């Protein structure tokens, strides 16, 4: 049996490594040996079915292996149909999902001598995992909906600027703008000098225009 530790973080590897410490702690508290374990660090959205490390984990797994995660939402934020597909693949391979936020998933590994008790425990565990999988999906959908509503509200108030350039890019755009205005170089040459794309520059310029307009509107009020 191999414990396959799946560490997914949609932002940075640092978040995945933070989760690793917690998982190791919980495994120790629940007497789950990690002597024979493999780690998979994924920087991908849990909404996507095709994830490189998850795909590798499944392909390398054998019946009886354990997928160990910090929380169920690290494994899935999938839609109901996509989660059913992933769950079916996990079950067909004979893998067990153990999540640190589902205490019963550790208990299932203990295999009590009472067969009826074991079946009840497995049923409760499966139900909890299903509930958390559905909750993770709904949480994702709710956050995206609120994001869309926030953007729409900002647009209606003239405050939405779209995706902003990072500070380094913004500085380059400012320099290009000054060079062009001063007549030092024409726009194509200035963009080439600072290795900027035309679309990036105009996106920055548009955001500056919106900022100025918003400021003037605020003063008028």
C-alpha cells in the first residue's frame, strides 16, 4: 500500500507546502504510516478535470493505495457530473480517499472486526465526502458569481479597470508614454525599447484614463 499525498494549491507552491505540514501532523495523530508515500504538488484549479499531477497520481496508483489530502476541496471543486467521473475512476482503481477534514476517513482504515459497524462507517464516510465535494463546488460557483456581480457593479459605477498591469509593466508603460509625448521616439520604437506589446500599452493607457475620469467625477460630486 502506498499513501499518495496530493497537494493542490491554485496560487503558489508555498500554499501546497503549508498544507503538507498539516497533513503530516494529522497522519501522525491518526497513526497513518507515511514510510511508503509519494507526494504530488499541483498548482492547478480544482475545477479542472485534467490536472497533470492528479493524472499522474491515478496512473501510478494500485488497488489499496490511499489518496491523502488536506481537504476534499483540494481534490475536487468539480461540477457534479465531473466529480462522478473522477470518483468512478478512483473507485474502479480500488483507491481510498482520506481527507484531514473528514475524521471518519481515517477511521475507515482501521477495519473493525464488526462487519456491520465497518459498513456503517464506510457509508457515513462516503456520505460526508459527497457532501463536502458538493459544498466545494457550490463555494466555487458562489465566489465566481459574486466576482461577476462585483465587476458588473464596478462597471456601472465607472470604477472597473479590468486586469491591472503589474508594477514593473506599469513603470515601462509610463516611460513609453512620456517618450512618445516628448517626441523622443514614436510609439512602435518606444514599445520595442521597453519590450512591451501594443495591447499591453493601450490596456494600461485605458486604465489611466478611467482612473482620471473617476477622480474628476469624485471631485464634481
